[in-house]
């Protein structure tokens, strides 16, 4: 019997959805949802709203969708896929999408590893992993998203020259992530000075989770380049 991989996230639903959010889950989400199984054809996924392809970005764990939608609005020439397991977060993101009339976003409610595994080789220009579940207890570190197996898949789907952007406010998870990425010869850490990891990159949009300051340190901002 095949064992399911450990979940890298906690709960998937909390409070009851507000009427507008519930309605958007029923009516808008089906039009924006990535296929639940099988290989993901990026061109087919965005065929209902053809756009000049200025690149494809993936945001893993978009929370309430503030950052994802803001990036999509700021870069209408790009395509964005957002993945979030938390139903309330997906519903919140749908509200932001409708309010902004953003046409260049597609969503998946579920495990990001499933989406990454089904994307074509060398299809991503940028990956955002912002404040993922830190699993701070040592016995839970095996549940963290950043693992060698996940970096194998990430390296496969990122184009040469693509960038992965990771942020956390847990010091141990920052050290863990830096260790795993720098051990992998396919990635290069882009920091040249302390300011490069102490301040967010240009164009960052603060998320609700980030504003809550729930971690044990100030946010740490890590950027990694996919090599040739």
C-alpha cells in the first residue's frame, strides 16, 4: 500500500465562510481551478483569458491572497498559479481576485507538492514561498515543505535563471532552508550583504500573517537562483 506523504501544513478549514465567499467558491473557483489530477498544461489552463506570456510564477501557500493578487495586478503580463490548502484562504483570495478583476491567476486548493509534480519541466520563472508553516518542534521538522525531495522537483520545474523567494519569521526554519538550498548545486543564494536578507525584496506586499509577527525573529528574506 502506498503511504501518503506527511502534510506540510496544518488545518484546512476554520470558521464558516461568509455568504459572498461561499458563493465565489461555488461560482468563480471552478473557472480558475487547476486540474485536480494529470499533467498541467499551462497554455490550456490560461486559455480562457489569453495573455502575453511574460513568465509564469507560482506562489505556494498564499494565505489570504493579498500578495498573490497584488503581484498579478502589478504584472498583468505574467501568469500566476497560487496554491493554498486552507479553504478560508482560498475564499479570501477569490474575493481579492473579483475585486481587482485579475485575469491572470489560477488556483489550487491542496498540497503544493502535488501541483509542482504535475507542472512541465522548466516552466516556472519565479516561485514564492512566503511564511510557510514552520513546524518549530524538532520532531515535526520532517513535515516542513523544504526537503531535498521537494528541491529536486523545484529544480525540475524552474527555468535556468528562475528565482525562488522564501520568507520566514522563524530563525530555525531560515537556517534550515538556507542549509538545504546551499547544499544543492542547482541553486545559488543571491545575498551579498546582510541587508539582502534583512529587508524584503523590491515589490513585496505585506501579508496578514506577516503583520501578525507570530514567529521568533524579524522576517528573513532569502532568494535563490536556479542555475543552468
